């Protein structure tokens, strides 16, 4: 699948509020075609300089857009993570076996609600990592096209710049994802087959929403990072996260390991 179609598919499979936050790949391609069709500097074309400057300006604006959205989401995730941890502890303190008002019914009901929120939260964080991956890939591809069609040398300096940008740095979000998975394993262990079935059904209540989108994002990341004949040092490294196990388990229709 060509990258433009892959990006459009990922945009459609993302959350509605995110869809205008992705790289404007189509606009960059249009501008690149205009640059390639404009007479180069050999004859002192001011038009060429003008269009090239517009291309660089748009690239910088796109990077700023990606950064602004990514940082906003990251900050929101930090707050939500703390709130969910506090809610879990509050439920345990109130209705747990050693709580102030022990109640197995209330405990299960509240923990069930919290569990669904945590799974959705985990899904959104995976989507943000995918957002980082696919937008970086889009920038790398458009810069490669620029280099090929114009002979210009923008790719290396721009990629070096991108590698230092907030939207590319997913360490914190990846850490929160792992902590979220550890919380699910510790607080919501699945031991019996019946419990596993209930767990799957609980998640697939939102199967047409965040869970489906998350699985699509994981599959996309796995494919983008798997390497190909066009793999280079500008490419993302192979996926080496527990997410790969999640993908395999979904494809085999077995219980999701993080649950």
C-alpha cells in the first residue's frame, strides 16, 4: 500500500478529534510537484526559490503542529494516569476486603468501570505512539521525494531536527503504557477461563471504537517497523515491545495478554 493511502487509513481509524492533527502529506506532495516542475536556479528562477521557501515553511509549520498536539496529549495522559491510580486506591480503601465499608458487590462494580477506563486509556496512548510513528515516516518519505526530484539536500538536516522534536520522543508515553499494563496485571488478574471470556467481552464492548482503532494502530506500527527493501537509517527500528504479543493474540483470537 502506498504511504498516502496508509496515512489516510490511519487518520480514519484514529479518534475523530485527532483527524486534523496529522501531517498534511497531500499538501506537501502537491507543493513538491510544483517545485519539480519549476525551472531550477540555473536560469535564476525566482519562482523556484519562492516555491521552495514555501515548502520549507510548510514543513516547519507541520512539525510545530505535530509537537503542539503531541505535548497536549502527553500532558493529559500524565494527569489521567494519576487520577486512575488514585481511583483504584480509593475503591480498594472503600470497598475492598480491608476497606472502610467492605462490599464485594460495590467493589466489583466500581473496579469494572475503572478497568474499562484503564483499557481505553491504554488504547489512546498506543494510538499516540502510532501517531508519532506514522507522522515521522511521512516526513521522512516526503523529504526523500524532495531529494530525488530536485537534488536538494534537505533530508538530513530536517531528519536530524525531527529526531529532537517532542512528537518523536515517545519514551514517557511508552513508560505510561507499560505502567498501565502492570496495573491491569496486578489489580485485574485473569485466572479462570470464564474470567478470560468476560475480560474479552468487556473490552469488545467498545470494539467499534478505541479497541479496534488500537489494534489497527499496533498492526500498522508492526508493519512500518518490520523493515523492507526500502529500509534505511532514516527508517524506524523494528517493533520490539510487548505490543507484538498483543497483535499475535488478537490475530489468533485468544485472550489479550495485558488483560
